[in-house]
C-alpha cells in the first residue's frame, strides 16, 4: 500500500510539473526549441521562473533571436516578486553585461521603462538594488528616483525605505 501511495504521488508530480521544470529538463537535454515552448506556456500561466528564463534567453540571444523589448518586458515582470537572488541576477545581466553600444543602452532603457510600467513593487525592488548596491553599481540618485515613484503609489515599504536611507536629498 505504501509503495502504491509513493508511486501515485511521484506520477502525479511528474504529470503536473510546471512548465518551467519541463522547460528546464528539455534545455538540459539540449532540446532548446522544446524548452522555449514550455517556458512560453509558463509565461502565459504566470510562472515567474519561466518569465525569467525566456526573458534571459531573449536578452542574451541564446538559441533564440535576441529581442530586448521582449526581454525587458519579461524580466521587469519578475521584479514584482521578492526573490533577491533573482532580482540581482536580472539587474546584473542588464547593468554589468551590457556594453556601451547604442543597442545596449536601448536595452537598458527598455528594461527601466518596463519596470516603470510594472508598478510600485517593481520600482521599489529595482530602486533598493541601486540604493544598497546589491549586485549592481550603487546609484543613490537612480534608486531614490525609483523608490519615490513607488512611494507615490502608497507602497509602504517604499515609504519606510525613503526615510531609512535618507533619500529625500536625492
């Protein structure tokens, strides 16, 4: 009986694995097109991990036509979540791995514009990365600007961060 229960649970888990996991398995097996297909389904279902992976692929152009607008939109949506490792990884991919070409500057601008459209949580999260220098170059002016926008939307964390870090002088 115990083996039957374990087997049933294992099979159920396999059948209902989210699209991110299925995409990750396909990517590891070298089937990039299948991975992308799963991640696109995951994006439609609101899976943050799928948004990140597909956005990152669009940013880097790994086995997919690079598209900074799609990348910016997908990665900005992940900024509405609080996984700091994920946020830092995204910020690093935009701010450290981008060069000074016109295309790179445009990609960064598209990312920042997408963050603005995503709203108060995304603005706060990116702002705090700039304020603390977590994973990206510390820029209090840019951080203050983002947190101020979030604060205007009555996001309590932004209001607290504004006071705690003395951002009114920026």
